[in-house]
C-alpha cells in the first residue's frame, strides 16, 4: 500500500492540531514530507519538531515535490482559496481547514472593510472565491477534504445513528459555540479572517446543521434537504454599552476578544426546504471554556450532542493549582471549583476521525465524508446571514 505524502501549508496552531492527529493513524498510511510557512524559522521549527526533512517559505517548492500527494492547508483564511487553487492546479489533493474562504477586501475598498463594505458585495466576492476552488478541484480531478471536525465528532456520529433508528423528522436543530474569544491577532479584522465569530466559529455549527439535514434527507427521501433562506443578527457585544458599564465597574476582564471590525456574537435561523429550522448562536463572550453543542428536536424524540464540557470526567479543586499542568479544556479561565475537563478533546471533537477519513479517501480514490460541497454551502449560508443582519430581512439562498 502506497504511503500518502503530505505537505503542510502553515506551521502553527492548526498545523500542530493536524500533526497530532496524523500521528494516531496506522503506521505507513501517511507521511508528512514537507512544510511551508511564511518564515523559514517557523517552518524549520515545525519540521524539527515533527521530524520532517523539507521546510520552505516557498509554497511553489512544496507543490513541486513529486513525493507529496496532498497539501494540508492550515493557513490564515484569506489565503485558503488561492493556495487551494494552486494545489489543485499542481495535481495535489487538498485537506482544508475551515472556513473554505470568505471576502477579504478588493482594491479600492474603504477600510476597515468590515465597517464599510456592503455585505452584498462581500457575499458576491466570497461566493466567487468558493466556486473558484470547487471549479479547480473538479477540473483537476483531485480530492477536496473539508476539515469540518464536528461532522466527524463521535457525539454527532451517534446522533446520526439515533436519527436513522427513529422514524421521525428533525423539526429543529439548535447549535451553539461559545468561548471567551480568539487569541489570534488575525481574528480581529475582517481583512484577515473574512468575518468574525460567525465565520470563524459559526462555520462549525452551520456545517453540522447543513450536514445533518443533508444526511437526514438522503436517508428519508433519497435526496439532500437543502437550506433555502437565512435570517440573522450579528453584534459587537465587546464594545456595547453593557460591556463598557462592566469595564468601568472593574467587572470585565476575562473576555479576550478585542475586535476591530468584526462581530463577536451572531444568531441565525436557517430555513430548510422541508420547512424545518436550524437556530445557531455563536459568541466570543462566553466564559467557562469551549462549549459546543448540537440538539435535535425531533417529532419523536430529542437528541443532545455535547462535544465539550460534558461530564465524562468532573473535577473539584479548592484552588487552581491542585491538578498541576494536566490539560483540562480549551479556553477555560480557571481550574478552581467544579470543572469538566475533556478526557480526550481531539477524539470528542472529531479531529482524529477526520484525518482517518481523509487518508482513506485519498488512498482509495473516494469522496471524503465532508467535501467541497459542504464547504461551499457553509460560505453561502454565512454570507447570506451577513447580508440578512445588515439589511434586517430574511435572505433567500
Ligand atoms: N477546526 C478548528 O477547530 C480550528 C482551530 C484553530 C484553527 N483552525 C483553522 O486553522 C487555520 C490556521 O489557523 P492557525 O490558528 O494555525 O493560524 P496562525 O497561527 O495564524 O498560523 C498561520 C500559519 O500560516 C503561515 N502563513 C501565513 N502566510 C503564509 C504564506 N503567505 N505562505 C506560507 N505560509 C503562510 C504562518 O507562517 P509563520 O508561522 O511563518 O507565521 C503560520 O504558520 C485557519 O484556517 C483556522 O480557521 C481550525
């Protein structure tokens, strides 16, 4: 069996996350054979840590290597579509971190773009970027593996099995993700990230809801159930009067989100073509660690999936140092008091499973479970939501 050669594009947080989960695959299935980042120092450090022989600042040099079959894109979102198209043109399969793409500004746009560029213009640009990737993938006959880990998370997999076992319909999906804000400087501006909490984080919730309704449709109707419209509101709660009042009272020091021109809260309702709805809330202002859940309200039951903050393990400590440096969960402010550390965060969140599916899809020449269509659909729904929030109306998709 041929070993799949992987070239990493990006060498920081996302790349490390993927690296840790490649390491869980059966020996000989994949080998990381090169890494590219914007600085030689960073690429070199990643290569040394992972035992990779080839480190470069030149993406073209990574693409030129015949021993690399797939490019794993863990770059800032503004680079995703252009690098993916270049990878496809070079005949490389693509593993792509979320989001597929967005709108990052065009020459002549007033800055900061998040405060000035009309969402209709952004939506058209984001969809152009997304469709250009799909077109390049199809034209070059390469696999596109969309690293939407929620779709692979064991609680969502169990949800699918329970939905299949029931005879009922999902009337409403409720998905949420909350934490206290991204630490990445890129997350603060629209130009770097293509949006705020809704795109950066909400893309997981949107991806999971679209996927579950597609899947339900395939099982019940032999066709995907598609989103038809979206109604949304977005806000910068971090700079609201309410947050300012707390700041003056000295009661606002835990939220790390500090946006320039992006939202840190969003709420949306997706209507599907079978009349059902998905309601999604995302927030960069939620304390208590990463909180990610999907609930299915069905005609004949309720299924609640909780990928973080679940009670597989519960701890109590009278002060934060009791459990030393043992990892709890992402973005938890304190280990004191009662807590719910994740016993295997990567497994619960689907990272290990997505890498196994991608390696299998590339090796066997089959479609991955999460591919280009889901990636494009997420961009469509999210930029429809941005337009809805700006214009205060339901937007047809
Ligand atoms: N699924 C999840 O839950 C999850 C979680 C976190 C992140 N992500 C995704 O992972 C991706 C990466 O995020 P991150 O947090 O790792 O970002 P990051 O810390 O900003 O790292 C970005 C990497 O891209 C490299 N880079 C930037 N410009 C480049 C260029 N022109 N050519 C080559 N390399 C370049 C940087 O190089 P230097 O190292 O030299 O600066 C860095 O290694 C994003 O799409 C993000 O949405 C997903």
